C-alpha cells in the first residue's frame, strides 16, 4: 500500500479493507507460486520489498528490480571472494571484501536511474541469506524469485490504484 493510500483512508473504512485484501491476495498467490516452483518464499518477498523502496511506476519498479539483481550479482562475487580469501586470512576475509563492495554500492548513488542503494543491499542480503554456493545457478534462482516478488508487488499496487479510482 502506498503512502498516499494510507493518508487518504481510515483503517476502519470498507475501501481500506478491500485495499488490504487485494495486497494480501496478491502476496498469497505469489507465495504459492514461489513455493510451487521450489523457490524460497522469503526471497520472493525481498523483491516485493524492493518494489516499495522507490517510486511505483513501471520504470521505477524495473530500476529497483535491476538494482536488486545487481546486488545479488555483487553478492555472488563477494561470496566467491570471501571463499577464496578465508583459507588465507580466515574471518578477516570479510573486511576487505565488504569494504570494496560497499564502496561500489554506495558510489552508485550518484548514477541515476540505478542509484537505489537500499535495493542493492537487499540483493546482497538475498544472496547471503540464501546460503547457496555462489554461481550462476544461485544468481538465476534468486533473480527469478525476487522478480516474481517485484512483479507481484507491482500488480498489488495496480489493483489498489484501480480500487482507489472513483
């Protein structure tokens, strides 16, 4: 639900309830689709959250998703780098890897339209939370399932926008 919708409706109104049900039904369908495909439902919700980090147009949704996917790719690279460094320097491997990745991600704040730093970090979190072997398979699965979540959030938003029209 968008900020504008929250500000316009009282939580006890019928329209508020219908908006809530539209979002809940969309989330339930996306979660069921994700689970049916053997994808982690929590990762689908990472895409859902990424949608709401920025504006709600199709273009904003696309760029938020793109930043999330790039964050997943950064996570794959970071996990591989940490894996390569751990035998050499143990847990100290995380320091330089996180430092380099953070410099890149935070620097991207100056590059519109891919300047969505929170979405990059959502992608990094998605990769590390998945506990998957870093590689193309992990990237593909997490990009797909988070894409489902971003798309479902966009659908929920569109449904709510239609409901709000007089």
